[in-house]
């Protein structure tokens, strides 16, 4: 036996013990540890604020009788985007350092920001985009007109061209709720360990229930534009 093999044999029990112990310092397979608590908690509060905003807009849309008007753009309208940014800004934690974001394109391909190699925060937005990817694939499979092609005005016709406003909001609500479940699950799992180690980690308040969302925001101006859109153009 070579000396390398002897050393490997001698170390094997310790390696096995380390393999058992080290994962226990992490939570599930998401790659989160106590150093992620601040960013997880911040993202939870920001997503919760966004969900509240999205729910309010959905309620206003319903009250305006525009549930079935088509969502006419593959991209967010500036006004809507700003409203969402404001909601996120008001919930932002000054200690947070990683702010994940993602997108799903007209071909159902998800993309994510750079996360400094942080899988924990990357997985947060992955859970969100996975909902959109599923919706996108379903809509494309059931509507041959939504196949993702270059249009005359150089934007890709995609699944958002083939959904109503209500479907758009419901899809976002599903995506945010899925992400909230991920964030809460990670924080719930980390909290006992981190607190035992004297590190800050807090369990978030319960998420907003979509059915209880208050309707306090006036309908975004772009809903008028959507009403003018000719479906299937
Ligand atoms: Zn989304």
C-alpha cells in the first residue's frame, strides 16, 4: 500500500464524520447558512411588500372590470415597474447586501443576476422564476401564436402577449408566494442553530394572504393601454 493510500485510510473515519457534521451547519440543500439570515430576511420583507402591492393592483383591476383584458407587452410598463420598485424600497433593510432578481424571456428561459456565488440567494429567485417558466411553457404549448419570435418592432412575442391581466397577476402572486415559502423555510431552519451560536437570525412574520389583500392602489395607467390592444396582433 502506498503512503497516500495509508493516509487516506487513516483519515477516512474523520472525513465521514465531517461529511455528516458540516451539512448540519447548513439548512436543507439550498446552501444557506447563518451569514445569509440578513439577506434572507430582507428579501422576505421585500417580497412580502411586493405581494401586497401586486394583490392590491389585482383587486383594482378586478373592480375596474378589466380581468380579461390582455397584458400587451413582454416587458413591464415603466409606471408599474416604478410602483414595484417603491414597494421594495420601503421594505429594504439597511444591512442587506444581496438583492436577487430574475427574468423569464419569451422562450421560457430564466435568467438571474450575479450573486457573488451565493447559492442561497440565487435559489430564492430561482423558485420564483420556475413558476413563470412553467406558466410560459404551458401557454406556449396551448397557444401556437405564442412561440417567441422576433416582431416588427423588435421585441419578442412571448407568453406575456398571450395572457390576460388577471393571469399575469395570478402568476406573479404564485411566484411570490412560492418564493416566500422558500425564504421562510430557510429562516425557520436556520434560526435555532444561528441563535444558539449567538448569530442574528429572525423568523419572518406570516406572509400576506392573497385573498385578504387590501385594495388601496389605483389601477396603473397601463391598464388603459392594455384595453386598447388587439389580442393576437
Ligand atoms: Zn415574477
